[in-house]
């Protein structure tokens, strides 16, 4: 099957056309600045990347441009739109309604709309993308794949907050967790790669990117994860603060005469390693360079990040009463050997030893612990688009 994978944001849209049999990407790209001016990037397999500035007032025009590019006579990846067998859409929040991917129909869309209160910035954008595809590709089966679904297996003790119960029962305030497509993909890949039986395994996945989260995956199911009601919780991230004492919100609001939403904006966009490094950067390459040049704030940011990751890993070892494997993934997890080392250096008590040479390797799946390490540590590149393709085929293939 040829599956078009769509990841729709409020003013951007990423896409990949994937052949599900070979799992090859036939074409990929993105639309940016939708509703502003518009820029289309398109790259066929093995071909040059083309960037075109072109008007896209709404997501519908953006998707039309993607479809035109896919069937372009010279550079198109397919001869006709009839070759697109299905569309897989990323959807951010499925609340408690979706514990897995779902075929898109009117009832399903109504349920996603109900979850929009929990992700007011993301779900409406995802729905716009779905509706535009339905208009332009009538009759083509479509599937929604949720960031939250994989974590729906968490037990109550992991997802309930210590708040008045009515906030959960009436408003759905609880831990949901995100990056579920990545945690699901990487835990399965890690088990396969390391020769573990997924159904009888304890795996911790550290998805460390601009947004970061960790999950505890017991026998193939998520039993805890570090993000919460929203992706602001848990680890210190690029610009998000992660877990903090909630009283800080009022404290800063009073000190700086700000509203709650202004403070939350700071917690989302000006905090994390960016804030800790005094605004130097949210990018770990810049922080590494800064720290190497003696910038104390950059070093602090790196230290806090690694410490929090290691402490969270420790708590998930406790939650699962052990761990067989730890998998690093996403931008930092896949590329930053110094941060991986800083994290793994805390894990000696688990009998983990790092193979420094292997830790320097880049690319595909790689084990970075020594042969005699009691817990296997691996780098497993994530591939959320491929996971969305697989889920789509599983439901409509
Ligand atoms: P997103 O959450 O936006 O998908 P990514 O998973 O792509 O984020 O991660 C992006 C981050 O990965 C960058 O901000 C940077 O901190 C880090 N990163 C990417 N490449 C490297 C590298 N070679 N060395 C260190 N850090 C890197």
C-alpha cells in the first residue's frame, strides 16, 4: 500500500508518502507559513529537495499543493492520486476516548472534537488537516494515530494527580502523556533489536528532543510517562520547564505583575535549558560548545537536564521493579553522546557500563553498553511517520 502520512500543525504541515511493503519513503516534505504567505518543500526519494514560495491561504490549498507535487510529471513520486491507498493522520490528544489508532469517520471526528479542550492548540489544527484531505481525496480510507493512545495503559496510581477527585471526573484532569507513537515504536524496535521478548520485558524509553519525555514500558505496555495533562510536565526541555512547584506560578505572577497565562507562556517558551542557560540556546550543540568555553550557565543547563533524566529513569526502575533495557531516541538521544554519557554515568548502581567507543557511533540502531553491562543501553532512532504508516495499514490495509 502507499500511505500518505500527514502531521498537521496550526500553520505548518509535514507529510511523507510511504510504501508500506518496502517501508521506503517515496517522497516527503512540508508546508510552512500556511495562512501567512506559504512555502512548499518537496523531496522525492533519491531526488533533489525543491522549495517553492507559493500562496496557501488555508490547509486545503496546502494539501492540494502537496498532491500536485506528488503527481508532478517530472518529479512526482506517483503517476496518479489513485495510487494513494490510505492517509494516516497524527492527532495530538485522544483523551481517554482513544487507547489506540482509529479509522476516521463522523463519529470518530466528533470524539476528537470533544478532546480539543485538552489540546486547544493542536487538535483543531489536526482536524483541519483531516477535513481538507477528506475534501480532496473523497473515499480514500483515513486513520488517526494519537500521541496519547500508547499511554492509556497506565494504571490509575500513575495517572491520577493528588487533586480533588472531581477535577478528574468532571474535567478529565489526569496524566495523559505524549510522544506515544515514538515510545511505542522505539520500545518495539528496542525489544526486536536486543533480542528481548516484548511481552516479558522492562524497557525505559528516553525520547530526548526539543520536547522530551521518558516512558516505562512493561511487557510492551506503557505503565508511566513523564509528561502530564499537557506536554509541559516532566523533564527539563528545550524551552519548557518540566515539573516545578506549582506555587511558583503565583509567586512569579505577583513579583512581575503578570497573569497566569503570561507566566505559563514563560514556562512553555522561555524556560527549560534555554532559560537555565540565560537565553544562550535551547539547542544542545550550542550548550555543549558554551560549556566547553567555560559558560557556567550552559553547564548548569546540561547538568540539570541529565540529572533529571537520570532521576526519572531511577523512578521508573522502581515502578517496574527492574529494567532490562534503556533506549535513547530523538534529536538529543540519537545525536548527543556527551549527554548520553552524563545520564548513563548516574546508572552505575544498576550495573550499567557504557562502551565509550560505541557511544560515539552514529546512525542506525546501536548498543552503547558493554557486553557485561547488567542492563542493555541502546540508541534507537525513532520514526513516528513509519509508525503512523504501520498503524494505518493495520486498520485499513
Ligand atoms: P522535536 O521535538 O522538535 O522533534 P528533535 O527530536 O528533532 O526535536 O530534537 C531537536 C534537538 O536535538 C535540537 O534542539 C538539539 O538540541 C538536539 N540535537 C540535534 N542534533 C544534535 C547533535 N548533533 N548534537 C547534539 N544535539 C543535537
